[in-house]
């Protein structure tokens, strides 16, 4: 099964880079039932997409130079994921959807949960993403920084703040 979030990511990136600059007021988000918390530079915009086999929830925030995205989605219980395959497919679909070039990719782990971190670039931006899988839920964090800009401190803050939490 391949991750369906890539098309949503592309739409968010295109809209976000055409938007005017927003204020930078970091907020902690912890969506009810999301299973995670993260700091993001402004109140995020939310998009949801649901079909028979997959439901996704996307939250995004934009600064003048950077787009921040966190997504989580669930496959239907009848679908059994090949975790390494899902992580790689998510990476490959993301890079393809932004018409990018993969720069680096490495396996990661957070609280015992497998993940993949990768960087990519295209003609507009440099991107960094982390993807994790827990059961049938896929978590994706992505940042795109406009070419010619630098936002290392905020990008590190975003990725460093992500944590899994127990859902009620």
C-alpha cells in the first residue's frame, strides 16, 4: 500500500508558497486522538481526507520562508502494512509529488517506533521529512524552506518538539 499523503503535501506546498507571510507565534498542537504533540510556528490550517481504505489529517503553518506540515493517517484495519515498504513509498511519493530530487535518506527510530528521515530539493525549496509507522497509522512531518533562505533554528525546533502521546 502506498501513502496517499503526497498529493495533499503538494497542494499545501503550492498554496503556502503563494500565500503572504504569516506571524510567527509558536503553538503546541496535540490533536484529540492524534497520538502526538508538536510545536508549530502558528495556529495551523487543517485538511482532512477520508475514503474506504485511508483517512488523513493534515495540519500546516506558513512563515515567509518556510512551510511546516504534520500529517497523520490511518489505513483500514483490514490492510496489513509492510512497514519498511510503506516508509520508502511515502518518501518516494513525496519526492515525486514535489518534482524533487532525493538528497539523503536514513532509517530512524522514536520511542521504539520505526521511521525514515529524508531530505530532498526542487527548483523552489529544500525539504526535510520524517515518517513513522505505528500499526496502521502513518505520521509524517515535513518542512520546506524556500531556496536562498535559511530557517535551521525553527526547523530543528519543529522536528525536536515532535513526541508520541497516549491517545485517550
